DNA sequence: TCCGACTCGGGAACCGGTTGCCGTCGTGTT
DNA sequence: AACACGACGGCAACCGGTTCCCGAGTCGGA
């Protein structure tokens, strides 16, 4: 009472050949498609293939040089909305270009990252995409540079997607978005509403994404001849909980401010809840803005004014430029623009 | 002016052997670790390995039977918060168990799914995990059953994670969570507050996750001797936009209700915004509840009462049970429990 | 001093495919 | 009828590893 697949297990090309009464090369040719094979033979082979439910071992094909190419991406945490969108872009584009997609999350552990990249070199991945911000320390550059060289020497390619670029000369493709410019525009918008004391809920001080946004915050002030009170710059990380805690502390501390700019929408969400808990109305008493334009920003109450970042596009571009390059093409460095999305959480300063 | 890695490119084990003046077998043994090798030889080999910056080709190792095992997961859209959490659980557990993780998103296209599974069979993946709900049609069962058989015959395993189970006898591991039970408890909670007309914003009618939640909604009513007005059951999909649209339509239509239960938190978020836009207070005028307990549920205003689903645990369990099984072990079917998280969006019916 | 055991390393077969090369057969041409 | 040529298909080498099997040294003990 066996199914048509006998008891199969995995069958090899030689099993198929034997059953069809031909040689393994012929089977390979039939399956390959283009080589001339008589239709009688083709039929016998195809029949044997179906009988045995045979599929060629992709790993063996890869060794022989005709495998499905593979691409890997590494991120800290797939549950972060912006990371998830980048991942989505990467995966879509990889699929469109016929690549398989390996994924690894590091949960912030750099050793995982290094180990995984080494593993990808062994897998002969076409490219490895590092997704998401990072601290820009000498140690980071050193380590990342090493990974880049290592991949390059194996014919692969390292891509930094939303990550600090290395110095010149590193064999790396960099796709970034404009943190400073976006934050500048956003904060300028807030200041234009008459606010003077704008609380900034930033990320980790050495994190480049956080730094860029903070620079934009400062630059927007200075462009109006203002020098922001250092006490208004608070640092945490990019989580909802950090936003909540930072906001609560600022309120308890009696800090004076009429607007809050959070480094991410997640942080803004936590901050918003803390403001509500303190009985403050947004934007009546305090204006609030975020950064990232995650889908949920619209459903916060009030709808969050924020900066739109083309995360998915970022991921798509990362794989397109990485896979599209030839050995001679120069190292690319793309910088994507962002724009402010005005919703309801920022209001003119009430007299 | 070359780096220590010569100009390398990819070097083979034979290159290393030649440089160290030994045979390829010896290099393999040195790298393998356990076989007795004199320390002089070991040193020479290691030096050659470093000089050439050699890494064994993982695909070739796989063909020889000593590769890193691989596991694949398929989901509709990685940007959905609950999918992302399942993915996170899968990835974490896979990494813990030393597996590589391939990922594919289908964007609802079943052909992608079928093709990808076939590809995974060719890759000799240890297991393929299908993540997220689906329509439970005869066509679905037929197709999924075929994938299960195909994988099983290749020594792999299909895992349904939050997906409708097939009939008995299919070589499948199923990990589900209790949609009906969770919805029952949630709706019972709402009814206990005195509400009588509870609007249900459901998903696609043939989608099993949506069906389960709807059954829970109905069962909770009947347990109190109520028969819900069919006009209160609205169907869309699991997106924020669907929730927004459905809610607006219900309001415009003049439907009477004092509470809303949404099939997911995303839907609830859209509905909440629509309620606000209509000038209704939640929970003053209307109570609202969601399902999934995504992180953002806390930051909606009011904080959303919802049902917690252990998505990450679900993903972890999926890989653990799939990889932990022996050929003789029975097909497992796990059903995880859920629980209501009471926050601020449901209030007693005001007289 | 001779023998056995143990250590070390090489040759070759193997994993499961692909492909270059060449021989055979059938057919059409002169 | 001889010859050329194109269509087919098998052999064997190759991709880049691992591992079985066996032979060559070396060392210690009888």
C-alpha cells in the first residue's frame, strides 16, 4: 500500500538513471533542459523522476557551480517595525532576483554577528547585508572592516544598510538615509510653531542613528539662533519602555518644555503614554513628534507627526546595488532622503 | 603591497595542503579537530590556513554529510507584528540549535509558497515552518498535504505554526494557539460589563484564525443566553486600514453598539482612530478590545484591553518539536493557551 | 635484537551533481 | 554505395570537501 513514491527517501540522480535505463549524464541533461535529447528518452526519464519523486540536491548543484545564489541579512531584532520593513525590502528584492535569503538576528551581540558573517563566507553567500544602526567606535570600524575584507576576498560583498560607513577604501556598499536632515526638518517644523524649549528623547549616545538625529535637533536650533538647554537632551534606547521612562523622569524632575521630539516613533509612543498618565494633553499642553513613520503612528492619539523613512526601499536598494555590481564598479554610498509627515501631535505654542 | 591574504580569492583545501606540504586529508583532519595529528604538522597547516584566509566551503561539506543543518520558514508578511514575533521565536530557537535559517515571504501568493517548499526540499532543509493563518479550503488541505508528503519523503518535516491542521495521517507537526478560547474569554469579559450589542470586526470569512475568534465571540454570547445580531458581524482583513474602514462604515450606517471587539490589535488600532474621528470617547461612549497583545497595544489611548498570544513561544516550540522528533515519534499537535489582558479600553456599560 | 603497538599521514573512494569529449547510429547527399 | 554530418548518449573528470583503509615510521618492552 505504498504511494506512487515507493518508499523513496531521498533518491539520487543515479537511481533515476538506473530506473530509466540511461546514464546519469542523460538525466542531468533532461532536467537541465537545453541539451538535445530524443523525446522517447526524455519521456522515460521524466517518468522515472516522477515515480521516484526526485529533486536534485541543491547543495550538490551549488558545489558544481550551478546552485541558487544566496544572500544573507543580519539584524538586531526583527520585531522592531523599522527593521522589519528593511527586512521586507531585502527579502522581496532578493526573491525577485532569484536569491535565497538567510537571516540572522544578533540581539546586540557583536560576536554573533562576526561568527555569522564568517559562516556566510563559508556558504559562499553573494552578499551579506548588515541592517540597522550601530555604535560607531574604532572597534566597530576595525571589526567591520575585517568582515568586509574577508567577504571581499571570497568574492562576496558586505553591505551596510542604515549603518555607519567605514573609512574610504573598505570594500563595502553603504545605503543610508538622512537622519540629520530629517531631524533638522522636523525640529525646524516644531520651532516654527513657536516652541522654544523642546525636549529631545534620544538614543544611546554612541549610536550613529541617534547621533545623526541629535545633530539635526541641534542644527535646527542654531539655524534659528537658539542654543538648546543641555538639560533637555535625554538619552535612553530606541524602545517604547525607554520613551516611557525618560518622559516620566522628565516630568517628575519638573523639567520645563512645551514640545517633545523623540528619536523614534517607538520612543514617542512610550512618551505619549507617560504624558497621558501625567494628565497632560497632547498637543494642547505639550506637542510631540517622532521619527520613522511606522504604520502605528497614525493610530496614536493624537496622530503622530513624524519623519517618513523609506525603509523598505532601503532594503531593496541594498540588495540591488550589492548584486548589481561588477568587480570593477566603485564602492557605492547612497543616501536616501526623508520627509516630515505632519499630523496632529504638534500644535502652535499657545500664548 | 598585498595584504597577508595574498590575492586569495577562494582557496581550496588542496591549495592549503600544497602550501603546508601535506595532503588534503591531513588538512581536513587538522580542521576537523579530533584525529591525531602531530603538533608540527598542525602548526604548518594552521599557518597555511591563515595565510590563505581559508574557510571550508559549507556547501561541499553539506554534500559530504557534515554541513550545518538548515531550516526554513515561510510567512505572508514579516512586517505584521505577530508574524514578526513568531519569526523571532523561530530564528532564536534555530540559532540555539545550530541551524541556519532561510526565510521567504509569500505576500499571499500560494504558488510562491509551493515553489519555495519544493526548493527547500532540494536544499534538504531539516524542516519547513509555515507561519500564520490561512483559509481552510479543500484546496488548501490538498496542497498542504502534498507539501507535507513531499517533505516527509525527503526526510524533512512540515510544521504548521498557527495554521489550520490537516486531517489525521498527514506527516505534519502542528502548533496552534487557542483562538476560540481567547475570544470567548475576551468577549465574556466585555459582556460581563453589561454590554449587549457588541460589534465584531472580523477577518476574512474563510480564514481560520478569524473563524476561531468569531466562534469564540458567538459562544460567549450563547453562554449568556444571548444571540448576537448578525448585523454586528463585519468582515475585512487583519490590517489597520480594514479596521478603520469597517468602523467608519458601521458608524455612518448608524449601527447601534456599545462595545467593539476587533479580531486583531491592528484592526482595533484603525477602529480606535475611526471612533476618535467620529468624536466618540473610548471607553466612555464605546468600549473597545483587540486581540494579539502587540507591544503597541499599551500605547494606544486608552490602553487596549486585548488577548495575549505567546507568539514568540509559538515559534520556538515549532522548531523545537520539529527538530526534536525521531522518525517514529507520533505527529504532534500542540495547542497553546492565551489569556486576557485587561487595560483601559473596556468599561462597564453606563446606564 | 626483534616484534608488536601505536602514531601519523597519504591514496582513493565517496557525497551528488555537471559537463567536455568522443563514439555510435541513422539519415540525406552525390 | 560511399561518405559526411548531425543527433544522442555514455565515460570520465571535475566541483570541494570527508573518511575508510592501509602503510611507514617510531618507540617501548621482552
